[in-house]
C-alpha cells in the first residue's frame, strides 16, 4: 500500500504540498480518534488501552498510510464515505451471520472500498489519489 499510495504522492507533488496535506490529514485523524476515545472512556468511567478493545493496530496503520498517500480532499471524501459505508455493511454482516465477532473490521472494509477507488482510477473515472480532483469536483458540482 505504501508503494501504491505514498511513494507516488511524494514523487508527483511538491514536498511542501504533500507535507501540508499529510499534516492536515493526520490532525483530522488525531482529533477524531481523541474525541471518539474520550467519549468511550467517559461511558466506561475508566481508562482502558484503546488498542486492546476498541481499535486495532491494523486500523491505525491503514489510516496512517491513507493519510500520507491521499490529498486532503480525497482523504476526507474517502474516509467519511468509507465510514458511512462500513456501518451498513457491518450491520448486514451481523444480520447474515449473527454469531460473528461483534467488532467492525474497519481496515478490511475500507480496503475493499479503496480497491473500488483504485479500479475507478485505473479505468479513467477518477483522478490520481494524491491529486486534489475528486473532492473539489464533488463540492463545486454538487
């Protein structure tokens, strides 16, 4: 994934632009994860290691690679759209197999979603992941 996303993004864009987008994406992730974990800690009433119960290390590493390989607009569209697709997919999985594990396979579902994005890019329906094309196009054309 690093070879497919991060290296082309670093090679094709000015380093300052890549660094700005990566910083923005990482701040977005840190704020969201901090708020979500803070809410979970308040509900539990005590501190627990989030990696042991709520979020997997694979999820964090996958998000780190996405944050460094996607432009800020593409990251926001991908991340938010992926999360909105993960919940109904997870609920469907639980309906089909009610005895399955109660955790959401976030990295796995988002990787399937990323595969769809890659197929769109390779077929010419989407710009490069590190280009600022998808997000501004969606926002400006409604």
